[in-house]
C-alpha cells in the first residue's frame, strides 16, 4: 500500500510539474475574479452610504483598493466595470479548468492504452473486461474532477474563502471569529464522513466493474446462450449482480445524502446564527456594515460548499488513480484480488457455457 501511494504521488508530481504555468495562471485569474466579486458586494453597501449619506467601514475596505466614490454616477460606472471584469475572468477561469481537465484525462488514458496494448495475450486475459472499460469511463471522469474540482477548485475556493474572512474581520472582528469557528467544526465533521465513505466508494466501483464485465461476456456469447437456451441462467446471474451493485450504491448514497444535508445545514445555520448574534446589543454593528457582512457571507456560501466537497472528490480521484496505477505499473504476477476476479470469471463462464 505504501509503495502504491508513493507511485500515485510520483505520477501526480510528474504531470503537475508540466502544467505549473497553467495552474499559476488559473490561480491568478481566480484571485482577480475573487477581488471583483467581493468589490461588487462591498459596493452594494457603499451605495447606501452614498445615497443616504450614512457612514460605515466600507470606506476603509474600498480604500485598500485605492477606490474613493463620491457620486452615484461613479458608483454605477465602477459597478458595471466590475461586472464585466468578473464575467470575463469567470469565462477564462472555467475554460482553463475544463482544458486542463481534458488534457489530464487525455494524458492518462493514452498512458493506459499504450501499456495495455503492449501486454501479452496471457496478461490481458488475467482480468475481466469490465475493469479495463471502467478505466476509460468512470475513472477518467473521477480523475478530471480530482484535478479540476479537487486540486484547482480547492485552491481557488480556498483563496476566495480566505479573502472573505479577511474582509469580514475588517468589518467586525467578533462575528468573523464566530463564523470561522462554525465553519471549522462543520468541515471537521464532513472530513470524517468523507474518510468513512472511501471504502463504500471502492465497493460500489468494484460491483459496477463486475456487472459491466458480465454484460460484456454475456453479449459476446449471445449466440451460444440462445442455442443452449441459457437465457434464464444469464438473467438470474445478472439480477444477482445487479442487486449487489444496488446495495453498494445505496450504501454510498447514504453518505452522500448526509454530506448534502450538512451542506444545507451549513448555509442556513450560519446565516441564522449571524443574524441572532447581530441582534444582541453586544455585537454593536452598524446596519450598513451588517448588510455587507451578510452579503459577503452569502457570497462565500457556494465556495465553502464546494470546498467541503473537496475531500470526497479527492477520495474518488485517489481510488481511480490507484486503479490506473495498477495498470501503468503492472507486473505479470496476479494479486490476490485478481485471483478472486479470475476465479469469478471462470465460474461465470462455466455457468453460461454449461
């Protein structure tokens, strides 16, 4: 296991070292887009300051960016400019993310195909076709998500949330601390659940692999099955494996349901608790500051939800990476798991060919 983990890391480092410029550009664009997003939110509060001639801490926040507004005309010009900047950088950010995800999947599937096409016939027949096919479908998607939503998305959303907490700290220290504590507690719970879910993700994929392999073999022997009237036997075998896949999927879905419920709890409980804290006399927060504080918090909710999904995305990606690495670094000897699979294949073949 340690050797496999080391090989996984080496495979990641070898590829990531080739895309450092793209990753750096992605992070830079993400930071610009984050600044534009927060500035738009702060400007909404600044509108009330200019229009109603009130005072708040937004002046300090805008001055950090060298911005001073005195008229509504200047406000709307800046507002439109920031929206255009955010739209442009949102497009660039997503395009880079999609492109790097596709390049990553292309890089891996080409390595897998080159490795497998060079195998001997004996080596190729050691495992059922289902495992080979899943490497090019489900595992490719998991690897794309691992890079785009796990690594790149995690860095982008992490920077966004960090910037948000800095702005909230500047508006109101105590409320920002309360928000940070709530976020850390929920993140710890979700991280624990994601660790427990890892085994169930693996079980679900293994059962799907077995079912796909069985379908492939059965259709390949369709003529023989019809001639020997073995349709009922094939159906019973398929239904049994389908039930196992259903059970494995539902076990995994239970954890996904808990995670989604916790994310919903995060969104509404944070806003509710913040509103309750603001209602206390000890909070002493200006009404315009309170509005901007809530708006920034709402803006941070979606990145925080995506950030909380990162452990699950990373888990799925690591499982796929481990399976792919088994092929890329494969040897002639069968592992214990492969021996079980081969035995199962032989059993299925006997049942269908009987």
